[in-house]
């Protein structure tokens, strides 16, 4: 598999960050709509499997970005 270009990497990071933010906002909005306590909403966001996976992938991409820009 070919290495991504720096621009492709930046685009992927931006798109994933936007998706993560939308998903987090949707989870929070649903919790508020269900009138859940704020602590429960926060716990749901913290435990959300897809949000956790997005954070892991973003962390990997950011590390790769740092390596490419420092090389």
C-alpha cells in the first residue's frame, strides 16, 4: 500500500475530526432529548465505542502527520 501524501493525510484528519465532532454532538443531543443527567451523558460519550475508535485512529494519523512533517 502506498504512503499517503501530506495533503491526503491532512484531509483525512480533517474529515475524521468533523465526523467525531458530529457524532459526539449527536450523542449529547440524544441524551438531552431523553433528559438524562449530565453525568450520564458524559459517561455515555466517554464509553461510546465508535468515538473511542475514532480517537485511536486520529491519534495514529496525527503521529504519522508529525513524522512526515519532521522528516
